[in-house]
């Protein structure tokens, strides 16, 4: 199973964190620090895999964002790369050529989309269509634009 | 501010995020956040009831602030309120907040559980999914208690929507991992297994993760999944890339599901059913074939997905380790990848090959790639790939290529990345020792190691070389000469000085005949390094000097002068000062006889497993060291001989006792254990030695002390040496005792008898541990799978198992253990494979010893491994005539064994037949004139010979219950076999 998924920028700013096992805030901070320093220090065109403690780290850069996940020993690294890619595709499909700003301003959506895709660190659904459909369905349950614009800003 | 995305947005939130982003400094950001927190707090506290939207917005802002890395200590209640909103969007944010931020505030959990319960029973699939996600995200014990009963029902109910099933399966998996005891399978086991047949690929993909985990823990209950998984896999592998619609990923049909199916199969041995196995082998071949086909797309996603399946298939082939043909193909495929232009593939190929290298079928094939791997070590630009190459070289090393590999690793060390040097040093040291044919090569290698990478040579490495030199007198002269030469270098590493000091102190006499290395030259050489060394090394050198005085009386005055000078005898370091004072006194007071006895040559160290191996394991974590190097006896640190040498009554031992200095490592203070064992009057013993001046009496104890413990590791590495003695010095002496394998349990004979007529079942169980067994035998070979289940929720550490063949059994049975992970998580089960070869017939059973620490306490358990001679039976069918003819041929008295015994069980013909078949013989029908009797025939296959056996069992079924008896007669061409079979079988009925 995947233990965690982190999205961070080239400057090391964390954009999304998902922990699939309970962890103390201290541990989380340590992992975030180790991951950003390790991954950001990697030279271009090196391989996408690292060993860290007893975990396999798989990461990939998409534009200004690094997607980085920690896997257990028996997990498949190549497939994890494609998990990251599928997640990027899902974000892209939802936001329409997704960029870092979309994820900053709509972080809750990024979490919801991830929840449709992964659960407890395992793949829940791989079909892009199915996931898009359920995200759309939940959006249908939300307010209309008019309702939104009439809400106070503070 | 970017355009608001579709659906719902929260304007206030977007404004706030914008503000934060516009902050020029960290201070400004904190100020803005504090302002916002104050605002939210006042809103939450305000009299006016907040509407759902505002609550949602503020909760979301709090979440954002938390994710920025700030602490949030309020708002939980508002989030919980959102859970019961009937507006989806509010509920969703509430759940997100809980998932990210919940702590184990029990009051809150109760409220959350209530909300979840309502949503689970709402029958609204979107709400149900939200609730399931929340359970999976939090996954606490309280939640498991509340929902572990409900979720299986949701999972298997006929009317549950597919998307809910997917969530339920993974949610259950999550709870099972936290609280396996609360997730009861029982009646729904088979329905869950049959989810593998579900029409909806998404459901199968989610369910298989659950099934894999459950199968690992309960292989027997879930074994029907094997054939289902094989047929599902076969359908996917043979489908065209368009068949599976959206489950095809870049022209690869269902890569996730395929990999998971292959992973599930790795929980089991190869399928027993020939048809299933054939189908699976076909699948694996197809996957290997597809790797050779031209790609359907140039996209990296295509090749990644395709190769992910390929690597998983190879992992399964390696796991089975029984199909030489597939193993060699797998190896060739990985060989291709070694030269692939994709760095990722080279990395993974190196990694997979490491496991292949430990298979007997493919070890040789892996070795053919040695040049490529060496080249990778030298030329790869990426350090993580180089590290894998070094791992592989280590794994493929054997006697035939050790010199080449060690040389390559040594030369790589000169330029290796700092991050991997220490590990490389350990590996070189291990290989050099393991494959040393002549020990001069070993000494050269280690000294080179110290020269090249002295800083990374840990204590264990130089302890080890000294120990080996001490134990092998053929290399002592060479070692002295080499180390003497090495010390000539103007700058040499301190570790070299340590080795030099120790070896010259012990064996300097062996090279003293040469005027170029006369005693004084040796001494001056050592002493020239003295002032540059650290305190522990200087202490060691002082010990070397006193040994010099003993070895070479001509150096006495020179050395005494050195000891006497202020920088020694008044050294500010108490340890050095004490040594100088005591050695000076010793050299001037003691007679030569006493001196010779006190400073006698070191006795050989007890031969034990290398401590370097333990160190490497500790460094790399479990599973990192290649199998062939593990012999099971991990805990035995080499150099901790002191634990077994109680005598502490000596001059130098006494000086230890009085010196709790930080340089303790040199004077044997491996924690305080050996010292505290010494009587407090140790000081007076010191006097005794000198006053009595009797050479004989104290000799024995003197031998054991200080110098030996010069080699004691410092405390921080003590736990690697003595895996079980970590830290707690008080308990050290008893733990030394208890580390010897415990005697077999009293009931172990009974346990053994349970398995005479069957191959699978639970061998042993107590409150902590369950041991299951599966075994299969063919000809004179057997393979046994042991499943160790941790029944507690606490992990077992230092979990080690060994199998020993007591006495003669060693030459009768060859038993090999594959290593097992030293860490067994709570609720987890680990599998261990044992290969057995029967060389000749045998009567005793091998002893399985299991050791682990549970909550700090050492558990030590020995059982008889149910390997009995009848396991190697080949059934033989024969006609009545043949049987009696042979029966007569085996008529010598010693060929027959007979027992008459009372029936312990009811005389049920079917049960008796099943047992006799389970014994492994052929049950011969219509052979005995009396139809009540049973006769059997079989041949026992051993490597050295075959032993034909005939068996006759005569029940007196007519007798009253309680008086029913059997007469059992065995005849075989070998007396020991008849006897053993008779004994074994007499316990079965």
C-alpha cells in the first residue's frame, strides 16, 4: 500500500499531503522535510525511485510540482508512477489543463478527487470515466454560481 | 485570484488564500493568519447561530491554515456539526476536516461515529462513500469497534452499488490492518473471495487488495482465490487492448488489476491443480513474450504499465522458484533491462536480479551479467542506481568471483558517494571473510579497506579482522608483517593504528627476527603515531606496550620511560593515567613468570557468526542481506566473548571496574555487565596477584580479561552485536544464558505425531504466536512452508528461527532455511520456506528454534519439526502374490518390527484408511486374506538408497470398546526404518 502522497513545488512548498496511516505531526514534518530535500536535490534524468528507511520512494515532476509517494516493500514502483500520472490526468480533466494555482486555490477539490481514486493507500478505481462521473455527480449536488456569487466574502 | 472553478466555491476562502499568497514575509503571513483565526473564533463563539455555508467556509479556512503547517486547536465541534448537514457540500467539508485533523478525542469520536452511522444507513451511495472514506482515513480502533461488523455486510449485500462496494472493501482492509481481531471473516469469506469474479472491474480492483491482505494472514481459508485469480488473470492477459474499455491504460489491459492478481498469487505456493498451474504458466509465458513485442505506443505510460506487469510476473516466478525454464527467461529479460536506456528499468532490473541471485536455478545465469553490473557501478550517473549495482554484486558473489567482485568494490570505494560508503565497507568485509580461501588475501583486503575508507570502517570490521588473525595461526606472521608495512605510511588511519597496535602487541615477535622490524623499530613505529591518536586508541597502544615488555624484555627500559613520563602517568584522562600507572607497576614489580602469565597470548575466540553481518542488517533494515549469507545465528556477536567468561579477577579487569570512563569501549565496559559481575573486592584481587606472585593460581582468570575486552564494542553498537541484549545491562547475564536455544517443549513429541499422517495444519499455538505448516514432498526432497502468525497487536522484533539437526541427524538430513524478516508486525503473518533433503533414513526430528522479543522480553521456543521418515514414501501398488513373496523375503528378525497396542481412537475403517494413505504408502486392496486387515507398501526414497517397506495392521474390531487392540507389523530392508515406522505409526491409531 501507499503510505503517503505529497505534492510540493520546486521551492519546497507543500501543496498537498495525504497520509494513509496515522502518524504524529512530528513524524509527518520529518517525512515532509526529508522528502523535499531528497527529491529536490536529485539531478534531472536520474531514476524516479529512491530508498528511504524501509520505504520505496517514487516521485515525478509535473511542471512546477513534484508528486512524491512512499510505498511499502512489496509495491510496484512502475505502477506507482502511473498512479501519480493517473492522478495528474484526473486533476487535469477536472480543472482543464491543471496548474499549481488550481491546486492551491481548490485544495479541497484536489483531496476529493484523490479520495475517489485512492483509499487507504490502495487503488479504489482506475477508470478515468468512472471517477470523473462521480466527481461530476457530487458537483451537481453543490450550489449554483448565482448562489455562490451572492454569498458574502467574509 | 484565478477564475473560480466549476461547482461550488467559497469566495471568502479564495480571498483569504490570495491574501496569504500576497504576504511578502513569514511574519506578514503569520499576522494575517492570526487575524483570520481571531475572526473565526469570534464567529464560532458569537451568539448568532452560523448558517451552514459560513460554518463550512470557516472550517475550510481552518483546514487551509492547518495544511500550511500551523496548529489548529478549535473548530472540531463545528466540523462535526457539518457532518449531520443534509447539504452534500457541507458534509463533504466536514468529513475532510475530520479526516485530516481528527485526534483521538474520545468525546468527538463518539459524535463522529454517530454521524457516520447515520450516513451508512442512509442508503444514499454518495453519503455512504463519504462515511466509508472517513472511517478509512481515521481508521482508529474506536471506529473499528463501531463499524467492523457493519461493513462486511455492506460489501457483500446484493443491492449495494458498485462504487460503495469498492469503498467498503478498502475501508474494511484499512480496519483489518489496524484491528485484525475486530474484523471477523467467518461466514462471508467465500463471498468476498468471489468478488474476484465480479463483473465490474473497479470492484475487483478494490476487493483484491482486501483479499490479498486476508490471504497473507489466513492462507488456508482463502486458498480458493488462487484458481479464481488465475482465471481472471488469464482472461485479462489474453484480451485485446480494447476489450476492457476504460480499464485499458495506454493500450495495456488493466495493469493495476493484473499486478494485484500476480501479487495475490505470491501469497501461495504454486497451484497444486495441474490445470490451474498450466494456465498460470501460460499467462506468465504470454507476459514474458509480450515484452519482446514492439510497443503499441511510444508513451512512457504504455511501457511503464506493461513493464510493471512484467516485473510483477518475474517476482511471482522468483517466488515459486520451481520453474527453471521461467527463471532463466526472467533472468534474460532482466539482463536486457540492465542495458536499457531508461534509468528506471535499469534500477528495477538490478533490484530484481538481487532476489534472483539467491535462487539455485538462476544464480549462475545472474552471474553471467557480472561485467554489465560492474560497469553500472562505475558509470551510472545516478547514485541510487549505483547502490543497486553494489547490492547486486554483493548478492551474486560466490567463491568463483569473490576476488573480482571484492576488488571492484574496493576500487569503487575510492570514489563512492559518502552516503553509501559505510555499507560498502561492511559488504566488502563480509565477502572477504566469507569467501577467503587464503587468509592472507583476507588480511590484505581488510587493511586495504582501512587504508581506502578508514573513516567508514566501523568497530565491528576491525574487531573481526583481529579475531580472525587470533584464531588462525597460519596468518599471524603475515598479518604482523603486512600491518607493519602499512604503518610505515606517513599518514595512516587511526583504525590502522588500532589494528597495528593489537596485532604487533600479540604477534610482533613473529617478525622481530628481521632487523628492519626489530622490537624497538616496531615500538618506535607505533609510538610515532601515539600522539595523533584519540584516547581510546592511545589506551589500546598502552596495552600493546605492556605486551611488548613481555614479548621483548629488551624494550622494557624504553617503554618504562615512556610510561613514566608525565604525559602518561599524569595524563588528565583518568583511563590513560590509570593504565600507565598500573602497567608501569606491573612491569617493575611482577616477575617475568607473572608477566608472562598475565600477558599470555590471547586465547582463540569462540567461533560464532560475524557481527558485521548483524551490523549490515541493522543498517539496511530487514531483508536487505542476501539469503545465502544468513545462517540464522544472527545474534551471536563474535567478540563479546566476555559474556561467557565470568572470571574478572585480574589486574586489568580490576582496573576496569574502577574506571567508569568514557573511553570504556577499550576496557571492556560493554555496558556495566561484566564489571558488575566482578566482586567489589576486585581491587584486592589486584593486590593478591602481586603479593602471592604465584604464577599458576590466577592464570586461568587472568587470561580472560581486559585485553580481550579491549575488543569489546562500545555501547552504542552493543545491540547489533547481541541482538537480544540491547541496552539493559542488568539483564545481560541471564539473557546470555537464555539465548541458547531452549530445549524442545515437552509436548513437542505429541505435536510431531500429529503430522505423521498429514502435511498441513497448525503446528503450534500459544497466546503470542501461531505456527502453521504446509509441506510437500517429492522423492527424497521436501519443501515446507512455515507460517508464523503474530497473534498480538505488538510487533515481534529480532525474530529469528533456526533449525538444528541434533547428533547424527546432521548427516542424515539436509535442512535449509530461507531467512525470515526479523520484524513481525502485530497481527501479521510471515512465511518461511524450508528445503529438506533426505540423505539417508533417520529417526530423530530436526529441532526448530524460534526466538523473538515481545515487548522487550525474550521468547525462546523449540519444537520438533514434523519431518519424519515416512514423508519420503513413494507408494507402490502390488498384487497379492507379490506382496507375500516380498513379505517372506524380508523375514530376518531385525527386518521386522512389531507392536501390539491399545486403540486410542474408535476403529473407523475410513479414518484408518485415510491415515495409512496419509502415511504415504499405497493401501493394497484384497491382498490380506482377512478383509479386516490393512496392508500397505511403499518405498522410502533417500539420496543414498531406497528402502522398500511393507506394512500390516490388524485390528480386533470385534472386541469391546476399551479393549480394542491393534497389531502392527513393519518389514523393510533396513532395520532402523522398520523400527522407526513402527514407533511413529503406533501413536496414530
